[in-house]
C-alpha cells in the first residue's frame, strides 16, 4: 500500500489491485488493475468535480455509487468485483469505454 499526495487536497492510494483517488478525505474515483476507471455518482463540491476530472485526464469512467468506491477500501469478501468486470466488458464491446490501456 502506497500513499501519494498529488496536489493540495488530492491523494492517490495504491492498494495493489486498485489506485483510489481521494479529493480532500473522500474516495471519489479509482483505476483498477486492468486500466479501467470508475468515478462516484455522488455530487460533491465544484472543486472535487474538478479534481476528479483532472485525475481522469479526459478518459471515460464508469460512474458507480459511492458505496462501490468505498467497497474498494474494505475487505475483498465485502466487495462484488464482478460488478465492475461485467459492466466494463459490456462497455468495451460497444465501444463506449476508453481506458489508459486502450487509448
């Protein structure tokens, strides 16, 4: 596990299986090991939205509930990884999902 301060109030936590992006103290987005990106559907401040968009670098991200982002920070038994995997496969098949690996 590695904590990286990106900028003021912006932190990235590398968990090995995912890199979770925090704006202030809130996990709001993540990059999974396959390069796909997820972002919260929760509406926070304008500044947090700017932080997320900057971190995503113009890449498409699957919008998920805040619970799904929080789930990445809990034990694996509490998180249904197939949710991310199945939805990403659908999106990639239909050309609606761009990751760092297929840019």
